[in-house]
C-alpha cells in the first residue's frame, strides 16, 4: 500500500471523528464515543458503511468504506456516518440494532438516511482530456459513448474524453481501443 492511501484513510477517519463529535455535541445524540472503535474497509464492497457490535466488550465499531469516501461528496458521506451513529446508539442502549420505527425516529432527528447506505461502483468512467476541464461521467453499461468515444464529445467543453474500465484501470479513446481492452481482459472483462 502506498503512503497516499494511508493519508486518505487518515483523512477519512479524522473527518469522521470530528463529525461524530459534532453530532453528539450539537444534536445531543446520547452515545459514548469513547467506546467506539473505527475501521476503514478497503474491500470492493457495495456498503458505504457498517456498524459492528461486540456484546462481550460492549464496543461498537464503525466501518467506513474507502471507495465510498472517494466517490461521494462529503455531505453525502457524512450522512452515511450519521446512519451508522444511530446504530451505535441502538447497540449501546439496547444491545441490538435495526431499521424499525425507533431507528427512523432517531435518524430523522439527525437527517440520516433510513436505509443502510450502499453505493454501486460504475463499470466505466468517462473523463475529459482537456486541461482545465474536470468533466466526468459514469456508465454501468457499454453504451455507444463507451464503445466509440471518438464519435462523442465532453458534456461541458466539447473536448475529447477517455473511457476507463474501472475494475482493470484500462483506458481508451477510440472504438479500436475499446476492442483491444476487451480482448486483452478476456474473461476478466
Ligand atoms: Zn443501517
Ligand atoms: Zn471537457
């Protein structure tokens, strides 16, 4: 793992801890943050966050997903964290957690999403190649703009863009490049 990845995880955890403190101080969520443990998941999971409870130690662990932190804007990620903090509250108070009326009521007070937050990794990312333009788009299927990028243009500046196959990191800018990437990956496609 590179230093850059450590830095991102440190940043994620630092921001998460600060926000958790704000939720307790400003919204009056009655939880004991000192017995909460934190973890970052680096696995390719669809869950943006999770909360584990070890009843013998009475310790709740909030697990946040690195990829979700990279994909989300902070307000969206902070809402995921508040969802998990509601679970902490349930575990610390009742020894169990769920998404019933008790959860909904507390989640509403914190403007936290009701459902366990998931996110789906796009299969393809389109990225403008013009310097100074940060246009990006996501595609879940090999649509025409994915297969023949030379026929299309950036949605903002009309420049050329590249397509990335997210799982492999392979990129292309032409139909030929798409075919080559697909052939090279074979069954991993
Ligand atoms: Zn949940
Ligand atoms: Zn552009």
